[in-house]
C-alpha cells in the first residue's frame, strides 16, 4: 500500500480522535483532544489530523500553532507526536508536517515523539529525521527521556522491585501517621493548596513555574487526580496524575520543606502506583529523567535516584527536532529568543 492511496483528513470529532488513540498500545496524553483544547486557551490553536489508508487511520498528529506577534509567521508543535503505526506512516507524518509548515509560513515545526512508544528505534528515528532535513532542537520543550514502571503485577512484586531503603521509608511514613488523600476532581480550594505547595517547591529547588490559574485550568481540563500526603491534617506533599489509555503520568510533584523527615513522598508514590494500577493502567510514567542514566552531575540526578529506587526503568527518547522551511528565519528566531531570555534574566 503506497502513500498515493492514503490521504490526510482533519478530524473534528473529539470522541473519535480519543477512541483512535486509546486503541493504540501506548498513546500519549499530550496528543489527546483535551490537551489541545486546554492549550487553545493559552495562546495556541489546535488542529488534529489523521493519515487515512483504505478507510483506516495509520498516523495521527495533533498540531499546535502559535502566531509570532503581529508578523505573518507562526511556530508549530506536535507534542509527543507524531503517532504512527509503522515506518511508512512515520515518514508520511514527517512529510506532512514539513508541508504544513510551509503552507502556514511557520518559522519551525517541532516534533518530539514518545520515548515509551516509538514506531522506530532511536537510531532509525534519528536517521530519518536527519535525512529529511530536521535538526535536533536547541529548545527542548518536554523531557527527552522518561522512566516507566510496569504496573501489571501485585503489591508484593512491586515492592520487591524497590530498593530496601525505599520499602523502609514507606513503612516509616505509615508509622509516623502520614496518610494519603485522593482528590478528584480538583476544586478551586484544592488548586489553591496545590499551587502553594508547588510555589514552595519551586523556590526551594530553583525552577520557574507558571501563574496559579494556568495549573488550576490544566488540572480541570485533564480531569487530573491529586494525591495529597498529610500528617495531623497538614499537607506535606502532593502528586498530580493524568490518565490516558493504559498509562498514568506523574505530571506534577510538590512538597513542603517542613515534615520531610516523615518521608511523605515515599508513601505518596507507593499509593500512586497502586492507585494507577487499580484504576486499570498498565504503566506508570514518571515524566522525566536525566540525559544519561549514570550522570551524577545532571540537575535531575537526585530526582532520578528517587524514581529508580521504586524500580522505575530508564527510557531514552529521541528528543525534540525542528524542521525549518527557511534556515535564515530559523537562525534569526533563535537569536531573538536568546536575546529575549538574556534580557529577562538581567
């Protein structure tokens, strides 16, 4: 079956789109309809396309578009896409993205794939991208790598995969009276608490977060579940989980500095693993890992040690790649971005 027998169709039916994706072995939540609808409220336009062959879809792209000021230009992004059934569909999706970038006068189009569900091996993906003129992006939007826990096992098997110290800390948190509360849906009051915890985490660990209403909106839009670890009715830590298809994502984590000696994060993740499994998920995506599994100097090395202690498996991804119809415009845009970041940091 050749590409001439197939065509790209724009999809306007949310239920159909999500049904197609959920039928895949490992669809990504950032390709879900809800994610595009959410981003459309924050400066992006979302469109969804399927590559149909003999009446059946073989590739899917949710494409986000954002204008560049008042210029007749834009940037495009296919978060954790494209999704494709095989190598032919993957190449067809890249070709379509290139054509769409030219049609919409995009400075660049970015695609980063899903490390947990690649159509091709990493070497094959890189070879195809380079052959087609894509380049590894200097602006990585999402984590390139992730970590996965297979949830298709009982409590004893999950515990057996953990390091002894992690099992000890789980029991310690329980003995010290830490309890985990499930919050669904996330109300305004819940969002205020979570945002306060997140802001404290950002100050302590030195990273930048968005305004509180952004997170309140995304938690509602994605039908998130928050798990809050408490002791004596005081919130010590929380995790916000997204679920799509057979996978749960640990998308946001936050904690107070006070009370860390009670090990709330250990009990919180043990609860999260079982919650996701009992909800019907086969995999728990820890959402983020360092560039290398054995890099002690990477900023995520401490976070990775924590995740690995639970038995999480390191999964390498291809990362974000850019295709630029005009190399000159692309170079000018990157220069403008660097100067803009420098001015904001001054």
